[in-house]
C-alpha cells in the first residue's frame, strides 16, 4: 500500500494535492485520466522519500475518493537507485592501499574505507584489459 501525505490546502492553490512514495511512472499508470502526476524535487516532504506529487484542479468528492482508492491499492516498487545524502572527505574510494566495504546501517548504506593487507597493483597484460581499466569509476 502506497503512503500518502496531504498538503495543507491553505498553502496551495490546487483543490487536491498529495505526495506519495510511488514511483513517478507507476503513479502515472495508476492514475491515468484522473489527476496530473508530477515529480517532487522539494524538501517538504523530502523528494527522495516521496518522489511523486498528485495534483487535481477541479476534483469532486467522487474523483478524490477514486484517486485515494487507487493510491491505497497500489504497491510501491523497490527503489531503483541509491540516494547519496552526503559524502564527507571524498577521496577516490578504492586505491592501491585501501578498499571499500558497503554495509547496511539501519535504513542507510554505509561505505567504509579499509586498509588492504598488501598493496594491490594489478599488472595489465592485454589491450582489452587496459581498455577496461582506463575509465574506472571513482564512486558508486
């Protein structure tokens, strides 16, 4: 069941305005023809937690009930990406002397740099291997 957050009517010019944790494309499919679906890039509520807003201009009681019923029946899909809130002291993540371990810390992912036991310096022997290592990512 999707979560719904109602926006205060006094702060908004729309008759019906809610935020939901459904994905933008899923919400468009579920609410086709009933309401306008927009992306939420704001901070109140945070856009990474509630990425979609649903707006209806002249919504009557029956259409509002239909929108709410469809949103309550919808099942949110798992997140398709990881949102990085902040990174402190951003050096290259993996170096010849350090490697990175990822682990869950509550509902967040934590990246820790761990010193290697010995220096990791691979020997490149083929042109394909050189091309593959030419553009190594500095982040995930």
